[in-house]
C-alpha cells in the first residue's frame, strides 16, 4: 500500500486525521501485542513527517485489548476467528460503538442475519468499501447519530416548514 499525500497520484492511503492519532494507534497496537495479538503487517508510524501510520493487520486479538473496545480512527484492522455466526454477532455488538462493521461470507443465510442483527451504521459484506458520497454515512450507539451524505445527510441542513393555506378568508 502506498501511503502519502492523498492528493498525489498513486497514493492509496492518506494521513490520519491529526497528530494525536499516530501515537494513539501505536498505543492500541502495543496493547494488543502485549495481550497476545500478532501483527501480520504494519504496526508503526510511516516515515518521520506527517501523520502517517502503516496499514496494520492484527491477528488473534484478545477481547480485553483496548482496540476491541475503542474506535481506532486509523488504518488498523482486527482479524479474529470466531466459533460461530452467533459468536461473531455477539462479539460485534458487545462494543459501545457502531460506526462500521465488516464481514466475509459466501452464505446467503449468514448475510441475512448479519444485515438484521449487527448494530452498525455501515455494514460492508465481502468488501472493504464502507460508503460512497451518494450514500448516507453515520454510526449508531456511541458512534453518533444522524447521517452525512446521500439525501438523508441533507436533512440536517434543512429547515422544514409546515404551511396550511386556505384560498379565501372565511
């Protein structure tokens, strides 16, 4: 993955939102590693300038790791095996956040259950795409309320006026 200025040609991942995210992400990765997770790729700051963090994949992350209870807001993915779909849904819904969730399966019955039961504002199945400009984007639970993008996102910027009008004064 090419990390750099998101406006430069060929760059696939831009910077984190601000300078605080880089040490915060490093701390989340370190905590996961301390609790037995392995780092499949990445796991550290990218370069010495800017707010770049390597795209990171953590494997077998213990449920007590901070990253299992906090929103990382950075390029860190957790890949954990699950014993069953029930376990996966329960683990997903156990966190106080619900901005986005990702699942990979070839079973249509699993997809139906994931859509119905996973508590997130954006659910991506068999893809890493979470949103497009023309679709609503937002979270549930402690990840916020309301939506950005799509026609639903415009509602927050509109003033609705209800008008009753009769053609003549009675």
